[in-house]
């Protein structure tokens, strides 16, 4: 426990943003190399690391994932291990997730699985939705074929150390919609000589907001949130000739995300055509829904029971997204929560700090899953 606590504090003190996790990877590699993996592979999906522990007998590949990246948030905690990077902090608990997975490495170094391979993936760029897809592609090209995959995410507002399970969608699909509207600027005294996108921006925003409230269009819950607009400059003699609208789309079901995207694009195209504007539509931060596999989640429940951990069944999906969803599309996978305390600061809050005393329950849970599947 003390070893893992020190590792977490070191990672917390030195956070790195998505796709810039090079020093984090070095710290993890140094730690893992002392715990005798059969293979220790760097550069997985970017700055990721894969530690492999083999059993003596043939069996499946079982993957366990921890995310590595921090957030562009200034930490507001007065602790000895507070972030030394201005404007960057582990405000989502990825430092704790890495400590838990490192604890599984310690356990596997003492007792290998009986069969198959345990694949410990430290994955970069979760926050941007890029890392899981790249890492999965990379490890597959290297000859690993996960039959099962598991991930933990700590969750405030739940009892500390409780295992939080949703047998269906654990985290919703989401992606960022970027709309660019091209018109023509003019002198503000002669607006008829230009083509301002101002009215199109207003109609686009109104239409998008109403879209997710439409009854009968979708199979389940969807949400569309307007995030930003850009229109013109502080230049009172000039009309705008260009505008942007950005929105986040969310859906419990992947098929509803396809519908929400389709209807959004049709609305934007229609408004642009009515106003005589050119339009460009693109997407960013694309996360499919993380939908748990029944067999995989059953292994989680058995492991939790064997270690005497409280089980809480979630009544609805989390509205935030998780790029572990790419694993749920590729194999029998499950992502589940680990309670970080009913009064704990929320994820992405400047006051958030992963609680050290849930590292051991996380390690025990992962180890229990290894024992269930690989012996």
C-alpha cells in the first residue's frame, strides 16, 4: 500500500496532458520493471505502456486498463504532493487508476496467472477520446488479442470502496460538433453588400437545442448542449462574414448518436442554404457508448463478492463519456465504478484528489478478476 501511495503521489505531483505523457510513462516503466513482467512494451498508442504477465498454460488474453492523462485544470488542494505544473492537474483520478493497475503488477509478480496472459495497459489520451482506439489497434498489431477487457473509474458521491455496476451502458456516447458558416463581410453601413451569418447562428442554436427535446425521434435519452459561438469582431464598422457554432452531442445508445448526428447535420445544412451561406461540418472528441458485456460484468460481481466489497447497482448511465468504449466494441469488456466517498469533491473539480484508501480495494478487485478467468 505504501509503495502504491508513493507512486500515486509522484504521478499526481507531475501531471501531463493528453498525448504528452512521456514523463509519466518513464515513471511507470521504472516502477513496473522492478515487478518482473514477462514483457514490458513502450510506445503503445502513443506514450502508453503494456506489461504482460504469462501463465504456464494456454488461455485467453485478459486486458486491464488504466488511463494516464491529466486535465488542464489548476489544482486547489493544499497537499504536499500537489501538482507542480501550472494549470495542469490529475482532477479525474487517473493517478489513482495507474496506482491500482501498478498494484496488480505487484500482485502478479508474486503469483502469475495459471493460464493465458494478463495484459496491463497504461493508456494515454483518454480525455480526448483518442487513446483507447490507438492502443487497441497497436496491441492487436503486436499479436495480442484480448478476449476480455476491464477498467475501473473512481466515482465521487458513492460509498468509499463500493463497486458500482451498470449491466448495460456505463457511460454515454458523446462527440463535439463543429459548424463553420462562411458568408461575406461588408461595411456596417451597407450590410446589403455582405452576407452575415448572424441570423443563421441564431437559428442553428435554437434548432439544435430543440432537436434533443423532440419526442419520438430517438430510442432513448439524448442531449445536445451548445458550447460556444464565434461571430464577428469588436469592429463596429464591419459586418461579420464568418461564424462558428460548437455543440456536444450525447446519447445512451450508439444508434441514437447516429440519428442525432444526422438530424443535426440536416438542420445545419438547411439553415445555411436558406441564408445563402457555405457550411463546413466536422466532429471532434468522438466517444462511442461504453456498453458492458454481461459475461464480463458477471466476473466483476463475483470478484467483488469474494473480496467482501459493497456492490451498488447504478440506475442510469453516467452522462460523461469514456474511450474504454472502444474495448467494449471489440471484445467482452466491462467498465465499472469504485466509490471515492459520498462527500468527495466531484471529478474535474479543482478540489478533487483521488483517495489513497481505495487503491487496495481496486487492486483486490482486479486481482479477483484475474483469478476468476485465468486462475
